[in-house]
């Protein structure tokens, strides 16, 4: 038996789905869209935002890279310093 039983992820995600994936609020996702940090497109007459699953994965990979670079450069603050 294979492990291919997991449900297939949709190609496009809503803002709320992206927020859930990133464990942030929808306003944070909207800000990422507004700044262009996260690619998205508007579709339909009401201009609903959709994020391709691939674009979300690319965003996460970039965020890991940037974080690693900041750690190497000693630019990140400790959790206590950022209020976490």
C-alpha cells in the first residue's frame, strides 16, 4: 500500500487558506500581497485574490533563506527582544 492517500492540495489558495498555512492573520497576507513579497492574482468579476500553491512554497523557501542569512550575519534578535 502506498502513502498517496493524502488529499491533493488545490492549485490556488484563498487569502484565508494562505493565512492558515503561515499561521498568521489575513491582514498579514494582504500586506505580503500589497508589497509584492508574495505573488498572487485577482480573478473573477469581484477580483478575488488567489495564491498559487507553488508561489506560497517559493515564498516560504525565500523566507528560510533570508532568515539563514540574517542568522549568519548576526542580525536577528532573540525572542525576548522581539516580545515573543
